[in-house]
C-alpha cells in the first residue's frame, strides 16, 4: 500500500494498465534533485494506434489548483505532446474527496486557465473531461475504466 494518496493513485492507475494488458512504462520521479532531471509524466502507454502520456494527480479538496499541482515543465511539455498526431496526453485526476476520477487533456486545462481559472472543480472536470469508473473493494480503490473510455470518447468526437 502506498504511503500517501498521490502514490496510491499512481498504483491504482498502474494496476489498471497491467490488468488490461496495456503496453506501458512507469517513469519514476527523480529523487536525486539533480538540476534538469524532471519527468513529463508518470506513465507512457501504447494502444494501437495511439501513444498516451499519463500524469496522475490526486486532489482531496473540491478544487484542483492547476498552478500548485502541475509544474511549469509538465504543463508546457504535456501541452506540446498533445498536439502531435497519434499522441494523446492527459491528466488522470482523482478527486479523492468526492471519490470521482477524470481524464482531462492538457488542452482542456489550458482553455480553463486562459479563461482566467486557476482551479477546476468536479463540475468543470465533468464538462471538459471524461469521467472514469472508480470503485472501492474493501478498503482499496480500483479503476474499472481508463484508456478504454478515453479511446471510445475521442473516437466519437474526432
């Protein structure tokens, strides 16, 4: 079991990737503190014909503060990645206080930010993201859906 909810969320996402036989790599956080050693995301994954960049975020409050929770490096790089054909970048956000989870693209968060929002609510994530099915078995949370519903949703809108 993870020591904190953020690490637990990363473990939950990885469990879903494994259980669904997804080709993925875990990009571990740099602990050295070495200058320039930053990660774009927590996981990269491949589901033909798309490459995914997944950054896991957990938020216990009712508002996800984009400026506090996403580094400038991640913000810029995830936005860049999301512009390439065949590449889908996204934040997998667990609003743990509400027991709800969402996939939201960097481009969507950037639209909220450009409109003057520094934080997004569950309502904002409902409107601009894709809700993921999350369930609890005993004391542990699990994802029932993730990239499968993202693929399905994006195929309908593209």
